[in-house]
């Protein structure tokens, strides 16, 4: 395979160090073979050369919390949409995500093994996927689509081949349901440890699942396949139960308290803030048919959310970028970096959270997240220097080149 060389740019390699001017990244057979000064690499003349034109060369970004099979829409629209249509929509969502500079994602429920295979086999274009299949939820909890009318309106269809429903109660049901997710191809187990903003019948501070149930989920994942657990956890008690149980990452963390932060630091637990989620609920409520309860809860939690993430960051909790994309439009993922900067993270810290730390959260630090020899060639080029204006990354036109697995997926510099 011919080599691809990206040159004439500022290099931010994802490790958090000083950017390097006049940099070059060389790619061969899907992997990076060189990343550094242009002076340290000799061109042979047979390379495919991409001129960064003074832009910035970065690792592909990683979104640790997405829902690739959905974008929130009114109930009436969901009811009149044929089941299989969601797969064709997902192909567009995947492409939009990749073109936004996100080359890897962790899907937090709703995407099955066939979608991952379609991306890996090249049938559709999209980021590298890590799947949870579906989330475990208690009866009446976040993820149970039961409404006060008595009907059930889940955000996504389930109980079809490859997509078991996640509802379970008690240790033995939890054990079996975890096994069902693993059987369906889960690479990470997702559990709802608290209520949530979009739940019809609960509140973000409501604790869901007992400590024993959460421990059983962790044990099943770890003992059977070495699979870690991610927990939707917004209330303080639910967060602490999840950390005590050995859960790998806390998603959202809206009402995190000092005790929870100390526990997370001790255990090395990751925090995936998804600051964009409640913002998007408020911005899109009218157009997407968000329920009034979700709007009111978003208004209630949004300032708590910012304060909690700021406190956790200041204390040194490991933060991995995640957005909850699907609640908002796919391809708008990099707005999250600006929101992380707003709560006190430096521009470089937001980039590290979206590359190196996110790769560590997914357990993929040996493959992606930094621009280093031997890693997979997930590379992007952005206009200008994002350290000068991190908010510019929210504009997809700023993302000029996207390379995934050594293949150029987008190039507006030609």
C-alpha cells in the first residue's frame, strides 16, 4: 500500500505536550509510521501527500457516549416510521460523525452488531464502534418506556434479533440480562444506576439498582469476558453505588459530591460529562417534541451539572469526552469541547480528554488516541490552531481532513 503523508501543519499529538510546528505524519498499511518534525522524515517521492496548509494535525477525536441509531424525534414521527428505516438513517448519522472529526465512538445503547460489521466491512462509512447493545434498567426506571398513559414508548425498538430488552430486577435477572448483552456482542455493559432527564417516571437523583445488583453486573462482565461497565449515574447516591461496585465510568455525573469525587480518585473511575445533553434538550425541545418533563428537568439540572464537572476536574478526576449524541444531532459532537472549556478546562485539556483519555476509557489506548508510531492512523487536520479558539471545532467546516485506518474519508483541502 502506498504511503500517505500529511505535512506542513502544527502537530498536537494528544499527549498534552507543546505543539510542534512544521510537522509531518506518515501513514502506511493503516498505521502511523512517523509523527514529528518534517526534518526528521525523508520523502521517497511515491507518497500520497496531503498538505495541511498551516492547519493543525491532531488524532481523530473519540466520543465516549453516543447513540448512533437515533436522533430524538416526536413520538408521532417515531410511530409512523418503518422499523428498518432507522438503519438507513444511522448510515447518515455515522457519516456525519466521522466527517466531524470523530473517528471512534462508544455506543451507549441501541446499536447492534450488524451496524458495527457494516462499518468494519466498508459497506458504510463511519467511526470505529464499541458497543453496549442495550442498557440495563429497572422496572419504572430510566430506560423503561412506560408512560403515565399505560402505554410503552421506548426511544428505540428492542426485543428484536440482536437487541435484547434491558429491563431487569433483582440479582438473578440482572445476571441473566448481562449475559444476554454479552451474547449479543456487547463490548461494554451499560447500566442505568439513577433516573434521568428524559425519563417519564423518575428523576435524575433517584437511585436505581442496589449495590449488590451493580456488583453482579460488574462481576459478570469482568469474569466472563473482561468487559467493563459504564453507568448512567446522575444522583450522588447512584454515582457512589456505581463506584463502590467497581464500575469503570460514570456518565453525566450531574449531582456528583465531594465524597463521590474522592471515591472516583481512589478507584481511578472515569467521568464522561456529556455537558451538551441538557443544553441540547433546551435548544431543540420545540422542534424534536421533547416532553415537558425533560425540559423542566434540564432547566433544573443544567447549572448543577456544570458545577459538578468543574469540581471533579479541579480535583483531578479523569475526564473523557462524551456527548450523548442522538439526544442532539450527530456531527455536532465537538461542541462539547467548548462546553468543557467553559467549566474551567484549558483548550489542551479538552483535546486530551477527547483523544488520549477517551482512548483509555474505551481500553483502546494501545490503538488510538495519540499520534505515535505503531498506532492506527486516525488523523484529522483542522483549520487554524484550536488552542487559540477551541469553539471553532464546533463548525464542521473547520474539520478539513479526516483519516481513519489510513483511509482519507474527508479532504476539503484539495
